[in-house]
């Protein structure tokens, strides 16, 4: 991957820029912010950390997306104006970004990416090139909470995440495992308690930056892992045109497919409720 543009040089954007540069996921990172001086200062700080961290990624600054040049991915970091977490702001934001986006991927890295993903697809961006990375952070928080419940390392826990987090979280029965063993066989209540804990908190900039980095790493590879992301459903789980968290296969610079897990009646109702709530929110 040659260039990743990050829109917003606040705490999330700057943290993500540093992580991408340090991992050398791309050759060039551009921090875009109307406050060019702020973006330049953050870019210089990351550049000066390079010799210490052992990385040589180019980090630049620009005042707007057009000045950033061509990029494979445009990441929406810290909320710009108008705020794209609401429908009206999302549509205005996407319309302004489309000329610079070209055939690039739009990745919403903030905690509320759903309206932005829906607006992008409605504006003609293929759903394979419009996604949100926050569910990867919510899934990590669930794994951590489950680890506490089970007295185990979060690294040994795997799970699939669906719905509209944080209020509407759905973990398909049997998808949460500890060392390959379904969590339900270990504890009948651990998953529900972990979900209740995660619903109380939105991920912070460090977790969101880590999640976006994970998704971008998967996009940069030929065939990435299955990660929970926000995608605009196209018939999966019986829904169309609504952006929800779902496990997806990523790789070769795109969202290749959304994977469907079998749902028991309780989780089916929960997912349908999440879709209805999302549609009513506009």
C-alpha cells in the first residue's frame, strides 16, 4: 500500500498515524486537518520518532483531502465538520470527499461509523470500499471482558460480533470460544455479563486506532483474516441497505464478503431489533 490519508489530526487521527507509520503498513501517511499547523506539528513529531522506533514511513500534512493527493485509503478519524456520525452530516461529508476518494477505500475509524458507511454506499461507493472499523474495538473489549469473567487470557478468546454497538450487541451462540471450546460450555452467563459490561462504554482513541490499524493491515494483505466491521448489508441476515457490524473477509484492498453465522431465535430477534433501530435513526 502506498498512501493512507487520515482525515482529522486530533487524538484518534494522530494516534492512528503513528501506529501506521511505526508498522510501515504503507509508504506514506498524510494527516489532513483544516488546522494545517496542528497537522504539520503532529506529522513532524511522528517523523522525529522514526529513528528511535526504527521506521522510515513518510508522514505529511495537508489542509484538505484534495491537497493530500491520490491514496488507496481515506480514513475518517476525528469528527470533522459537518459531523458524519449523523445522517445529514454524513451525506454532506461524503459528497465533499467523493472527488478526492476516487477508487480508494473509505474507512470510518470513529466509534459511530454507521451513517457514514450508509451515506457512502448511497452515493455510489461500492460496499466493498466503504466500511467502519469500530466493531473490531468492541470485539476486543468483549474478549477482554470475557477473559475477566473466565479467568483467562483475552488472547485465547475468539468471537463474532453483530449488530449496532454499543447498545445492540449480538454474539452468535457458539461463536465465542476459549481455546476452541465454546464459552457456553464453560459458563452459561459469561457472555451475557460481558456484553452488559461493554454496553456501558464507547471505545477510546487508543482502542479505535488499534482497531483501524488491524483492519488496514488486513486490507493491505492478499487475503486477510475475518474481522468484525461495519458494512452495508446486501441481503445478509435478511437485511439490505443498512450498515451493521458483521464478520467480514478482508483483503486485496477491499471488503471481499460478509460472512453469515447461523442465529438462534433469540439472537435473530436481537439482530432484527438492531437493524430496525439503525433504520429508524436514519
